[in-house]
């Protein structure tokens, strides 16, 4: 079994209403895709980028406990470089603490991709994360 987790986050204002989204591609004898998204009323883009990763990994842990090798694909150089180049974790420490136990016993390949560059899965996640941010924006206006 191979699992790719594509992620993206968005915020309308930084801080402001935000959204996150992931797309899982699970390849075993079949190939299937699973989506998830959500948002918050008051957040930052970086928080949403990291939340997308956490939510995607949480879904995998809960539904595919046999999965041990995962590739996380994100347009967030902040997330990817923190994981691959040991950038110091200065902010959003609550989210980094939530991510840490999800990594246990997993081999994760962290891959950065350029955002807004026509990458189908990234564009899908971006669209859904933006839609969530807009939903929370509308809720905060009325």
C-alpha cells in the first residue's frame, strides 16, 4: 500500500478566516482518492498549512493503520523545510506537538511542489481550502 497526502492551507487575512484541505491517494490493488477539508474563524495561513498535514495524517492513522510509508506533498516550504531541514519550530507549537505523535513508526517522504502551477491535486486542495476560508469569512461578516 502506498499513500500520497496532498495538502494546502489558505487564509483571508493573516490572521483571518482560514481553510485547510487534503487529498489522499491510496494505491494498493485499487487506486482511490479521499478528500477532507475544514477551517477556522481566526487563524493564519501557516496554521492552515500545518493543520492540513495533521488532518491528513490523522485520517490515515485512523483508517489505514497498516500504512507505514507515506508521501506528504505540500506547497508550503515552511512545513516541508521544517520537516526535512530541521528548521526551528518557533510558532504554532501546539500544532507541531499534535503532529509529532502522528509521525511515530512512519517513513514519510516530504515533498515540496510549487503552488498555483497547474498541479492537479494541489489546485484541488487550494480550491477547497480557499472555499473553506471564504465560508468562515462569510460567517464572520454576518
